[in-house]
C-alpha cells in the first residue's frame, strides 16, 4: 500500500492545508481465462493517480484482458480518470479489452459524465464483467 501524507498549516492569510492521509492500495490477481483483476482501494485523486500510474502502464503493456475492480474506490478525480483511460487505450490498441467492475454510485457518475464508460464498459456483476473479456 502506498501512503502519502499532507501536513496541516495555517498561514497569515488563514489558508488551511488539509491534514490527513491519502491511501491508494493496488493489487492484482490472475483469474481464469487469462484475465487480470486489478483492485484499486482508496482515493484516485492526484496522489492516488501518481501511486498507480506506473503499475497501470506496466499492466497495459503486458495484459490483454483486464478487469478493473473499483468496489473499494471512494473517490475518482480527473487525474484518476487519466490513470484509467491511458492504459485502456493502450490495451485496446493491442487488441485487448478492459472493463470496470463494481464502482459505487459517485464513481460511476464520474465515469459516465466524462464518457469513460464508452471506452471502458461498466459492470456490476462479476460474471458479466468476466464474460465481456472473453
């Protein structure tokens, strides 16, 4: 797990930098039929995107069937979208497929509003997600 922290400070203009931890866990699992399940857990904001970009690019260059498990993704920002779209395009360009599995309502709304669902189909059933990759 990658942990990125920010410190809290108040300056004379009363600007507040948020205190807390941004965590993004990234794991993979090989499933039947040559499918690679990529599990993202945490916030895919600018820090989360930086934590997963290289790993996603490695997967995009070496796998043809990728199931992106977003069940535990709590936030998806614009930099996070880029971290999903670039690898999806690379996989598609090599004749492969990527699908999204199990996003929460807020994450799904971001995916649909941005049009990412036209490039990376969204599934809420694991069986249908895996079938789409066959």
